[in-house]
């Protein structure tokens, strides 16, 4: 068994992920579905040999000490891969995420025009949220690439590991990798503030310390991009508030109301034309006056109604699902499958509007 052959086969089948696990054949995820290779089940010796093929000594030491390790593998003219090696019942497993060599534009990704407007903000905190595999990294890469091509700026990224590789164009870009170039997100973000950045991308806001520094960076005039593993804008705000002790939350709400620029939440829908793969479904919240007031007063449950107004390009998931259905990009079945409020989306698909206090306005 050869790791390079497995990764090349993964690209050939247009898979997003490859899974190698003892007692099962290598399996890939294609358009969201798990598909096993027509191959024998993998043995523990096979997995150890594959790991030894792709990991260096430092990564192997980290794997043994932490029982998990993230790094990247690059195959020229094929793709870049984000690797996670971990233990499961004391046996090694490998998961590879394919990172295309080319970075797609907003138009190629089918993203709404408001995403370009958000990318061009002068300062503030922009959060891209969603579950694993929802396209967060791809959207962020498109935003950084747009700035790199159109703006003379200093851009610093901090990632674990580096995924999309950007070459300096109009902007000057430095990409730092956790473990190789810097010990942690918080430490790297703190030091980035001394490196004359205009734009900072932090791979993930994992804890209160990193969030504090990100808000500080936004407050001092930087544009900061990052991700949070949450499903929509309201849950994102709840997750951030929960990171902090109760005696700090009032100050946090003030900082978020002042420095938050936008929350972009993503899901992926199966395209109506199967050959087109999947379509990004977005909820977009911007820091309008109504949103700012709701955050400042801690009325997180009111955010959905504010987003539903569609002011400044905002939209709820259900509104975008209805738009995609009307545009012929997804089926009615798919729209209802992903809907937060299927009844409201069903009405919108028939051209009727509805107001729902939990899900917001649709139509």
C-alpha cells in the first residue's frame, strides 16, 4: 500500500477526504457520501507504514506524545493535503483532506456579492463558521486571495497546518504554521501584532485568550479573519460568550458590538445537476445598528429577526435555500432537508412569505 497512490486516487475520484483505518478498506468521501475503495481491509502494519511514509521525525514524536498530529503533504501538480493522524483503540488512523492547488474566486464558488464587501472591510473581526467539511477554509482562501490580488497590504496567516498556499501578489503574505513556525494560535497572534499587519487570518479561535487577542487586533485597526465550529450566527455568539467567565461577559458584549464585522455561516447542499457537486448555502450577519444593539444588550435570540431583514446583504440559511431553489441550483427536497424551518421554506418555495419568531422572516 502506497500513500501517494491513495492520495492521487482520491484526487482522481474528486473526493474531499480519505480515511485509512484498520480492518476497513481505504474509504473516500465524495459529495458528502462515504465510498470504500475496492481493496482489501487495511492492517495495523499497513497504517504504520503509511504514516512513516508521510510524517517526519518531529511529527512522529508529537504523535506519540499527544496521540494525534496535524500536518500537510504536498504532491506537485496534484494537490495539497491536510493530514490528521490519530489513535483509535490504540491503533493508528489517517484522515486526509484534499486542498486544491488553485484558489477559486467568489464567482467560481457561487458566493453572494456581500462576501466581497465583507472581505474589503477596513477593520473588524470576520468569523466564518460551520461544521467540519462545510467549506470554511475555501471561503477564507477566496477572501485572502481577493485581497492579495487587489490591495497593497501586509497579510499574516496563522494555520494548523497551512492549507491553501498564497504567493505574494499586490500584497505581501507570510503564512505561519503551528508547531513548525510558532507554538500556538494565541502566541502567534500576539506576535503578529508586532509584525506590521493590515490583515490577519487565524485558523481557529479555540479559547478565550485567542478571542481576546483577536478582538484587540480588530480594535486597533486590523482586519481579522477566523473560524469557529458553530452552525449559525446566533450559536456563534452564544459559543463566544460561553468561552468567558461570567464577570467578563458584559465587557465582551461591548467589544463584540464594537469590533465584530460579520459572521458568515456555511452549509453544503447537493447541486441539482449532480456533475456540479455541491453548492454553498450561507447565512450572513453584518454588524448593522440593529445587530449591534442586540449584541450589546445580550439579546442573542433576536439576531435571527435582524438578519432576516436582509439589510446590507444579510440573509438567513432558509432565505438562501429558497433563493437557490428558485434559481434552479438545488432541488426542493434538498432545500427542505437542510432547512432550519422546513415549513417556512416550503411556503417560500411556493412564493409565499412567512414570519417565524424562532427562524426569522423567509421570503
